[in-house]
């Protein structure tokens, strides 16, 4: 339905004048999708401060435009940004805002030849994307439900002799079988000592009795990304492994409990980080507590000890503390949630009780 995208473009148009510009040229493909619904490999969007937006794409996607966003005028050209810059000049635009973080120096020089004066626009569209509408949250909810079901389906594989790569492949296959567009990112399966590497690439190591196995994965549905991590025990584990799991679980609960509108992101991070630091493992938690999710797997806001900003209602985020002991293993527990005024909404529903298989 075009209504949400019409509303999003109107919000963007209202911000153009704030940047002393007459129109904005949107070239980041994920931002074009957010504003139009078109998922393509070549598109740009011209959004005037006053007047209708114009979409440009090449002939491969012209038919999709008619189906997805028929309310938009569509210019069919291969060089989309240049075509819209020329269109802006033709329409009397004097100052054209552009996504400076997306445009290379070479592309900027070409735009400058075709366009009126260029004005850096920064991450304005990304900031609009932080707060999701309920249609977006519904897509995220479905992506997370597929992720939960994939975890359940993969559990029978978690046994001695099965490799990390086999588990990761099975997770990704079942997510697609359950209706996902594709995996939200390359799945992480880290067993035994490999669990000490936060972004371990699944390899040929076979699971062994006494392993902790960390699985970080998610489904993409309707363009929206789920993100969940669970750590599972293979058979009987040592007391230090169980203690480590309990510590990370307590930290994760503390982080979730701190998710409120107006909460400072570094304060949310500290709520979980202090639990881990007080247990003597502060140096073993080397990454931020979480991040926003949506049309990209990593979006604003970022929650870390060195991050600034505040949370808002209807902002989906992850909470994912971890402790990693070099040469021994590690634990990470992660959920996707939505910040709400009456408390966070949990989207990933898989139990966080330590599961022994």
C-alpha cells in the first residue's frame, strides 16, 4: 500500500527547507525503498520541499514501479542520480540536498556538473527510519516469529559430531522454507572454544560433549531483519560454564529492564555492562549492548558505553550482552525488542533458560 510511503515522503519534504534546500536527492537504495517501497539495485528519488516526488530507475524495474508505487512519476534512465539532478535544475531547484555519506567524490563531481548548488543532507532519512510505524513493526514481528521457529527446527541437529557449518546451513535453509525472504545476515554458530570469538565464522569443527554453542541468526521478512542469539549446552557442562551463562542472562535482563523512552543509550548499555563488570568480566564484554534493526540489520540507535542519544517509543533494538573467554568459550544472549511507553515488547520469543541437548 502506498499510504505509509506517501506519509514518509511528506515527513522528509518538511525537513528539506531546514537544510536550506529546495529539494532532496535520495540515492541510498535502502532509503529509496523506505520512501517508495521499491526494492531495486538502481534507483534514486527526488523529493522537493513543495510538490510531488519523482522516482528514477532503469528499464528493469519500470514495471515494478507501476505495481508498487503507481502514484509516483517515474523517469526511466540508467544514470538515476544524474537524471534527477538534471530534472531538479529543469524544475527550478536552486539548492539540491544530497546524501553526502552515500555519494563518492567522483559521483559528486558529476552531480555538480548537472545540478544546481549541492547541499549536504547527512543521515536525515536514516533518522526518520529510527521510529517505526506499526506496519513496519508487524513485519519485524513476523521475521522474529520465523526466527523462533527456525531455532526449534534446528535443535535436533545439535549433537556431537555435527559441524558448525552444517547447523548454520540448516538454520538458513529452514528460515527460507518458513517464508523468509532470506537470512538477515550470515549466521554465526560458534562451538566450544570458538564461542570466545563474537563474530566467529562457522567452520568444520564438530560439536563435542560439554560444549556451549552460540547461535546468532535471524530471518529477513518483507525487507525487515530479525536478530536473535541463544547459547545451548551439549550434554553436561562445567560449573564455570553454567555460572557464565547465568551471569550473561542476568545482564541481559538488566539491559531489557532499562529499555524505556527517553532512556540514554549509554545508560541502557551500563545497566547490563555493570552486571558483568561487577562479576570481574568487564574486559570480556568487548562490544556494545545492542543496535537498532529494520530495513538494515544494524541501524540507529547504537547502544554502547561511548554512544550518545536517547531511545524513543516504537524503536526496535537488540539487547545482546556477551562474555568471551579466550581459548575457553563464551556466552551471548540476544533478543529483538520494541521500545514502548508501557515497557518493551519482546519480539523474539524463544526461551532463555539454559537448554541442554
